[in-house]
C-alpha cells in the first residue's frame, strides 16, 4: 500500500513527529515516518521524541527523607530527580540508536533529530514540537 501511495501522488511534509518509547509499535512508526519522509518532494524533518512525565506530588511528600542504597538519607524530591535523569538518559540513548537506524531509510532530504525531556505536560510538549 505504501508503494501505491508513493507513486499515486506527491507527498509534502515539513515535519513528522514520532513518539518513541523503544516499543515495537514505536519502532514501526519510526520506520514508516522515514519512508514517508523519503517519499516527500520537500526537505523534511523527523523528530523522534520521548517525554518522561513528572510524578504529581505534594510538597510535604517531596520533603520527606528516604533511605537509599548504601543507607544514605536523601529527600524524596532528590531521589525523584535522580530517577528523571536516569530515565531521560535512557530515552536519549534509545532515541539516538533509532535515529542511526532510520536515517539511511529516510533519504538525503530528510533530517532526523531526537528530543528526550521531562515534563508535567506531555500533550503540551507535543504541541510545542509541532
């Protein structure tokens, strides 16, 4: 079907947003986006992105000390920030790996960039990227 779409009419996309979480459906979407970008007659940007949602918590809860590995006590807010950093780092690694995989498929007129961020508004980040 994609072959039929490609040769039936000329597609024009300037930007294709692809939410990517390292799942099989997301991987398929990334490959499809690359093929779509290759079929366009214009320069096209593919943005692979991952938004790590923040955890809603009250200030009282966040200021509670917890014991972590090794017996050290830190505030829950600090522990959560460390988790966010680890999740964002992992997302960046996965996004970069996928970017390298799909760039050849996307063709020379397409650019592929990656964004991993932490936000309390996933939908807001999507709108911002669009």
